[in-house]
C-alpha cells in the first residue's frame, strides 16, 4: 500500500531561522513552496541527499491550523510524517476494511489527494497519506531531465551514474573503472539472453 516515506514536516515559528539551519548549514536544496489559503499556512519542501525530503511549514496568517500546534513550543516541532501511495482510493478502502480511523480525506485536486491518521490512532504521530507526483515538489537540480532515466559523468577516479527514482529525484552511484567494466559486461550479457 505504501510506496515510501515522502517527507517529514516540521512546523516552525521562525521560518528564516529554520531556513538558515536546514539550507545554509546542512545544505538542503529548496524545492516547491506555496501557501494553502484555506488552512493559512506556508510550506516549502527541501531535498537532503539523494532521496530524503523535509518540509517546513509555518502559519501564513492569524487563525492558521498550526496556531494550536505551535502554542507552548519554543521553536516548533515535528508536525507529521507524509507517506506516498499510488492510489488514495485503494488506501482508503484498506483503512476502512481494517477499521483504521482517518480524517481530512480530500481528492478534489488532481495533483494532490490525501487523508490523515490522527496521532491517537498512530502511536503518537500524525500521518499524512497522499497520492501525488513527487517530482513536482523538488528542485530541478535534484531531477534528471524530462524523459531521462539515467546519466553518466566521467570524473577523475571513475564515473558518476545517476538513476531516476520512482519517488522523485535521482539516486547517485560512484564507480571506479573496474566496477564500470563489470556493469558494462553485465549489461551486455543481459542483452544477449
């Protein structure tokens, strides 16, 4: 049912301070950002390494759904864990069959369908389950060009190979000449079968 953990979302009071920490100090790459007017919050997705993502969220206006969550917290905290699924309707059906309560089911947007499992029903963590296209939320620098599934770059001590990942972005592997020769031999053998 679950494709992968897409991101961990942190609700923060001081977005500029959080941005400096995760971007300037830890080197995360900023991706898609936006404002959800109905819930009054701003979000920005960051990539860390090949496949790990973090989302920073903050209130964008008074009366934000985050106000209660942030009250009494010094800087903020982990708000939810987002899980990607290939089919939100199938996920909903399974949760119904298994008696797992959920809320906030929404499939009105073509690009993002979601539901939530309350922390009281998920061992203390809010779980967001969503169906979406992961590449739409990360920076172009973290993706291969449209239509490409791999790229190879020669470097001083070997090669860098990037593969497109179904969860969005790319996975990088570094190989020396001997490893690359083995890979080429393996590919040739597979083609001859």
